[in-house]
C-alpha cells in the first residue's frame, strides 16, 4: 500500500465528481477550483423527453442528473448541493450541420463521460464532438473538437436554472461578445435578484456570427411577420440585443478533429471586470495548462488531510466528500478586489477574499468547524465577510446568495459559526463588532428583526407558539436556543456575565416543548397548551407538519445538543433517553439527510458505557449511505454539509454541538489520519490519529491515548485535541 512518503499518492486521484449526482444529492461533475466563483457544468435537465428529470416539469435544483441522457449545453457559475434552483446560466453548446438555435431540438445524447477535479469531458454522439471544460477561480474554458463540416457554437442566455429572465448581448468583434443576464429569486424570494456579467472569446474566427431572439406570440401582426412565437435570427445586426430569450451563434467550416477553444470570464460587478478577470486569469494559458493548474489547486487543498489504510472505496468517499465541502462558500470578488455590497447597488473593494453562498442553516453544523480546523485562513476570510455584510446591511447573513439575502430556512445561524471560530482560537476579526451584531439579532423586537421575526413570542413566552398550521414554530425556537447558548458562551468568555446568564437561561427554553405524555418535543399554542392531535411521525419525507420544518418530531426531539443531560432528565433519565434514541435508528425514524438529526449518533457517547452505540451507528450509516456510486450521498448535500459529516465521521470525531469547541470521538475509518494545522491558530503543525485493529472485525474503541497520556472521555475539547498532537486508538471486537 502506498505511503504518504511516496510522491505517487495524490488525494485528487481519489475524487469521483459523479458521487451525489443522483438520489437528489444535487452535486455535479463540472469543472471548478477550490471555493471558486466559476464552475462549468454539463447541463442535461431540459429540452428532451428522453430525460427523466426536467427543470420545467418538476422542482429541480441542479444542472446535472446522472440518470439523464441528453445534454443541451454547459452552464457557467453553478450551485452545488442546494435544494432550490438558481444560477446555472450562460449555456454554451457546440453543434454541427444546419444551424438550429432551438434547445428543444439541438440537445444531444453523450458518451465517454470523464470527470476529475477541475476537468470534465464527454462525446456528443449526435454530432461527433468531443467536449472538454476546465476552470480558473473566475473564468471557464471549453475545448470542442469538431468533425469535418459545418459547425456551430451557441451561447444561450434565455435558459438556465434561475427563475429570473432578461439578458443583454453585445458584439465586440467576430470572436468576442459581452453582456449580462439577470439571476436570482432563490427559494421563492422574488427580491433576491442580481446580474451576472460576462465576456466570451472564441479562438477561431467564424464564417458567420449573429444573434437570435425568441419572439413573442403575436396577434394580427403575425399576418406580416412569420416569426411569431419563433426564434428570429439576426445575421446583419451587430449592436446590442436584449430580451428574455436571446443568444449568440458562431458558425464555422471545420476540419476533421479541429479544436475550437471558448473562454468565458464572469463578474458580479461589471463587464469591464469580467474582461479583467479573463485577461488576468487566462492570459495566454492553454487549455491543458489551466486544467493542470486546477488539478494542482485541488490536490494542494485536499492534501491538508491525508489518510492511510482503509479501502479504495473509503478513500474515494472521503476525498470526494472533502472536495464537495470545499466548493462553497466561494469567492465573489474580482481580481481587483471589487464586489457587490450586501443588499446594495454599491461596489466596494476588499483586500482579501469576499465570499458568498452562505447556506448557514446547513453549514453552521459542521462545514465551518471543518474549515476552522484544517483551513483556518479560509474560515477567517468567511467570518470577515460575514462582518462585512453586517457593516453594509446591518445584519449578519442567514442564507446569503451573491450579495442578496434570501432568508431561506430559519434560525440565527451566523452566531454559532462566529462563536465556534473565536472559541477555537481564530482571532483575526473584530469580536466587538461581531458581538454587537449577534446581540442585535438576539434582542430586537420581532417587527424589526430580520433574523428572528417571531422574537416577541420567544422573549415573552420562552418559546415560539404555533399560530398557523404549518408555521415551523418549534424548528424556529430550537434554532434560537442553540444560537443563544453559543452567544452565552461567548459572552462569558468576554466577561459579559449578565449577558451570559441571560442568553443561557433563554437557551433552556426548549423545556417548554417537552410533553411527558409522548416523551418528545411537541408544538405548543399561545395559551400554553400542547397542539393536538399530535402525531410524532407527521412530517416524514419532507411533508408539511405543524411546528416542524422538513421533518417530524422524531427528527427534532433530540436536537438540543447544548443540554443533552437536561433533555435526558426530562425523559426520565439515561435509560429512557438511550432507549428512545436507539428507537430512532431501529425503526427507521432517523433521516441521514436531514440536518437537525445528523448528530444523533453521537449523542449516545454523552453517557458512560453507551459509547459503543455511537461507534456502531456511525460505521453503519457510513457504509449504508456514503458510497462511491452516483447515489452515494443520502440526499441533498446542502453545500457540503452531508459531505462534512462523512469527513468528520471517517476521521473519528464530530462537532455535535455547534458553537461549543468540543468533539465527540468515534471509530475512524482509516489506520492513520494526518491533518495539517496552522501553528498560528493551533500551536501545532499537525494532528495525527492512529488506529490499531488487532483483527479484521475490531470496530470498537478499547483504549485511547492523547499525546501519550491515557484518556477515557469520548468528548474532547478542540484545544486539547490539537495540542495533543497524536491521538492513538486501540480497537477490539464487541461481544454481547
């Protein structure tokens, strides 16, 4: 087996970008760099009855589905692992034969798919065209190898995943166009709209270049205009063109195996910046040089964590999960530092990286903890970005997308992210400003509070009552309790004792929801009575449910990570707690793709003698739901959240209480894990986890040492773990 002393081991070789591309994982195999703004993705979810999934026939939030078979272009700038459709525009499509600009007929089946980090390729079987794409942080590059004959490259601005319409095109020369397209309206938020600007260059001068526009359906005018409801070609007009459904075409006479390269620069600031990004990041670089650079960037980042032992499939699952976790949040600023200010038309400039796509209801649970551990410079930039958003807009982000707040999901998720970062020793940001921002959302009345619109009830009653049938009231409150607990810990560390007591007491308000009759959390009415009739399983499979968002009472009852012992006491003690928690797994009540319950397996380890249950469940869940197949993620990856769960779990520890600098230990999947640390934040250069398995069936922890000293606790402080240097575990078989 290869060791890391040998140069032949490259983590990038174990990434399979097709993992998560079906089963609603909503990942894609397109080309992207780590935390890059640009991604170039095969778009196969529209225009063909041969495709099972179609963005216009059903709710669909990803540009690519592995089981589909007809491709209609390559989209530029996409989202990975999200549950709502947006972006996925600037569709580039090569064709041959007679010019056809109708996406419902120019799509093609494809074969020979290949994908590695920073590169994707296929063969369009309808046309005999080989397609290859790669990316830099802010630009994309496509190489199309054509057969002999009449060939075309189409740029479709009318289609994509966004719910917005409207675009503009301008011819710069026979080989260059520029323009913009409107994007946004993510997750029903009609105000979250923003433009993407682009500059596109083609390496070969076309024999003809022009536009098309889908004409409106006409009435009497159709008597003298035969383009009613059709795509009108503009072959002699070369100035600006605008509309809802427009595009540009470039037609060539190509020789056999002739390559045509298309370069695309984008910006969310201006066309000038899109051109600047293209000039700076591609310059004279060839396709192969850009591909090699993207590969190196991925290998460098993935190499921050190196694993030894385990199977090839386990390494593939691990490094693909780490790869997916490092896609978002992604940079927003251009090469000159400019970016669109939060909820504003202003353009500002940053000295570092400005990030975007903060899917915080998901990522506050584990993604940012993993970044803080292994990529602290990225995490610091993200926290600085969050504070920049507060300066610009008066609020920390909730679910931010390209400078617009979408208010998707619930809670106050910036708080545990910032607190966790600070408590783990990353101090390169203004903690006083951060505290001001967090205290604001925790204390303002509901009618002034964009983070906590039901804060009046929460502050007065200690809980959020059910006022409408499906108002997600319990889910809202549980998120507030976690945020308030995290804020109380920060307040205490800053010497703000009164605030610490205030927010801690608030965080205990979850007890209001506990119903002794069911032994579970249950929605409550304004008068203090429990909602009835109550079915703890209502809400399974994302069905609407009184009090709970995207889940049932079973998915939320144990989501009190800041007071596990208090919850156990309410349930009647350790035995009842363990029995009920075990039931969630034994009876299929646990949802591995639902954020509120993904830490459930780790809660067993709070109780001495029950730690084996954590080790058993984590290994079972990894083996069952995380594989190297296209359906190898249990559901929506949620911008890397499910992947981060797998990464932590396979390394052997997990941050089960957001905002608290602790981990719960479990059985690692590998014999050795080496995590590169930054001494600036941790004092050490690396953390090593070594696991000894006397037999093939040794799966449970028998003993542990940290820094050479025996330990017997399964919850460990972040500081102790990283300062310990080497965590050694000896496993054994479990006999009942």
